[in-house]
């Protein structure tokens, strides 16, 4: 009976500790930032965009694969060639915003994001999903944007870490935006900090 009690306590301890952290990526590791205009240097120089700033913070080689106007379907088509070319250790997937703006079927976006995460893992890389804000008149008026709900669904289904609040929080602050949709220089700087802190919590960054 005593053994049974200790075994139960051990199981409860493991459950309380949660999932162990991922191994930290060393300096020089290749990281692919796959996204749209929120990742590309839209309105800022390439050196001012968050992928370049993240590279400076970590010492990683962060490849900016953001394409303005891209959708999840377009990024899914681009991904195999990017994986072949760069063989990244980690892929940061930041897509879905243009799908929502164009009112594409949500099921299609969910499927495309899922296929990207699967492809990354099949190729031997790690994947992290970054949520983008859902279009909202109230959110835009009151500067209180939130992530679209389907990102949690995709992350849970494919067991991928989710950085949910970084983009919505930055884009909720008018002082951090160049226009209604894109961060300015200060926005990219804060975004890189928030992404770094989230990756540190996951275990990838030190």
C-alpha cells in the first residue's frame, strides 16, 4: 500500500511539472521565419524587421521567408523548397492573417497550417506556430485585438507550441503600428522581444 501511495505521488509530481522544455538552439542554428507581410520587412528595412532582430538576440541565422500578401496556401506551396534550401532546425509559422482578411474558408486555413506543421516535422525540423489577430471592428476601434480561435485548435492537434499573444498585443497599440495592419520599427522591436521571451519559455532560446 505504501508503495502504491508513493507511485501515485510520483505520477502527480510528473503531471504537475508538465511537459519538459525543448532543448535550446545553439548560436548559428538556422531558423526559418515563414510568414506574410507581418514577417517580411513591410514598411521597415530588413534589418529592422523582427526576424533579423531575433537573430541578433539569439545568435541564430534567421531566414526571413515572409512574403507580403501571402496566404496559408501560398506559404504551403513555398515551404518544401525552403526546407530543401535551408534545412532549418526551427520553423516559425506566422500565417493566416490574409486568409481571414480575404474571408477564405477557415477549414482551408486550418488544413494548410496543419499540413505545414506536419511537413516541418517530417523533414526533421521543429515548428512553432504564431497566432495573428482576427479581424475585428471593435478590436480595431478599441485597440484590443485577440488571436483567432483556430490557432489553439491547430497547435493542440499537431502538438506544436503556440505563441498566441505577441502579435495581437503589439498590433493593439497604435504607437507601434505603421498603419492599421503592420508594425512600425518600434513594433518590430517589441515583437522580437516578445517572441524571444516566448521561445525562451518553450526552451528554444536562452
